[in-house]
């Protein structure tokens, strides 16, 4: 298992010692994951709240949205007899949580899941440091979903940024919910709750709105909370569309990091590939981009959920949405694998990020479209 995670070495930003309540952990942090400088104050506030109530049963715990693992690993290290499950929608977070578990010789169950979709069984405790960008529907999905995954006397413990406290309390104002503990700190709000019965999660739990994508044909794209370009296209995507309009058809295309699915829909419309595949570290992106292809073109594209490509793609063309500057090491790792395939790449994102990424690479620039500070580039490895 450790050999399989060898590429993570290049993504480790720093190692920190997390000492809290007589537990000491070593944690490797990543610039592409939340709280990449130190364990955040929200995590500390949540763990501190748990130790104030000794009646909470932690024997079977779920750390929902675990990131690189501080909450779940702390609870396991505190009492090794506990069964601890740790999930995240981000494949990179799952890999780092596995890595940090091995680093501390802790036996935990770590696996990908979009909220509770791949979680099985009932838990005595569910804990989560809720990601603010997923509000409001995502917060309701986390809270109400817990009612279906807790044992009879189980507890759901959540910490949110203070700006979401009032929104959280509106969600908790439900006859099926009992608030057991409330703490409002300067930057965070902590709540412990129990449930009188099950509450169905909100319908279309992450859907934000729909957009019209006008290409050769007009398509409808459903967008999600927690993903960019939910109501308008960014300049990088607009640059991509300009390049696609003048390109030849390709028989097979891979969309790497498809976001809401704008690029996937545009590729199907303008390049008309016989085969399309999607790959992302984000389960939410794969869900929405896959659904948008299916609704507009009548087929479900194959998907790969991974922190980065493990092997060069077999497709004739890779269309890659390159993320922002803080993901530079991850982008460099992606590029290293993609170039081994010797096939053309169509990349788009911030122009400065693309230029820095390609600065020392043996690439031939076939075409570039620039809009504002963003661009799309069609490049090929030098032969």
C-alpha cells in the first residue's frame, strides 16, 4: 500500500505535530487540501467539544469529509478500540488520510464518498468539519443524512464557520432534532444533535440552478453548489470553446477535472468523439458532469475517481481544466503522467499558471486563445 502512494511524496507541503488532549499525531499536509499550514481552529473546537461530554459513545465513529484526517485519526489514537470510518469526496484527501493513518500506525477505514452515499451501517457518532462552500443544500444533506446513519442514541457533531451558524440553526429547527450542545466561538460554531426519527435529505441535494450552453446546439447544464462556474462561464472556459470550434474531430477524448461538465458537453457537441471519458479527484464533479453528458447526449460516460492520473490516458486527446496556483505540485504531477502518453493536450485555466507549468517542458504550442488573464492552449510533446 505504501508503494502505491509513493507519488504523494511530491505533494507533501510540510509535516506537523498535532498535540491535543494527551494525543500526539504526525500529519503530512498538502497545499491542495484544506488547512495546509496547520490543523485548523474549527477542528480543535470540535474535538474540544467532544471531550466535554463523556456520555458520547465514540465506539463506531464516522468522520465525514475527513480531509487529510486529523479528526478521525485523533479519535482512533485516543482509543484504539474504536472503529473509525473516514470518508471524503476528494480522492486526494482520501489518499492523504490513508497516508497519515499509516504514518501513525492507526487502523482506520478510509474510503471515498459523496456525503453518505457509500457509507454502510449505523454509527454511534458522526463528526464533520463542514466545508463552507457546500452551503446551503450540502449542509442540510449532511445534517439530515446523519439521521439515517446513526444508531438509536447516536450523536451528530458539527463545526461550521461562524457565518453559517444562523443557517445551521434554521436547519436544526426541526421537530425530529434535539440540540444537545451549543457553542459559539469567535470564528466557529459547534453543535451536537440527536434525532427523534429519520429525516429525508433534500431533493436534488446539491443542485444550484441550470445554465444554457449555446454551441452548435443549445444544451442545458445543471450546476452544483461547491463547484465553480455555476451561473456563468469563466474566461478559461470561454477560451476553450473558441479553440474547440476550430478543431478537427477526435475519436476519443478524456476530460480531466470536468467541473460542472461544460467542457464535456462542448467536446461532445463540437468534436463529436465516439468515446468520451471523465476523470476527477472530486466525486461531485464526476456526478454532475456525467449527468450533464447523459441528459444532453443520451449515454453515461465512464468515470475515474483518482487524485491524479496513474497512467497515461489511452484517448487521442485530453482536455484538462488546470486548477489555480496552490495546486502547482499536483498539476505538475498530472502533467508528468499525461506527457508520457505522447498525445496532444488541450489545457485551459489562468494564463500565468499554464505558463509556469509548461515553462520547462518540451512542448509544441499549436494554438492559444487568450481572454483577460485566462487562456486555452493546444499543445503536443516534442517528438
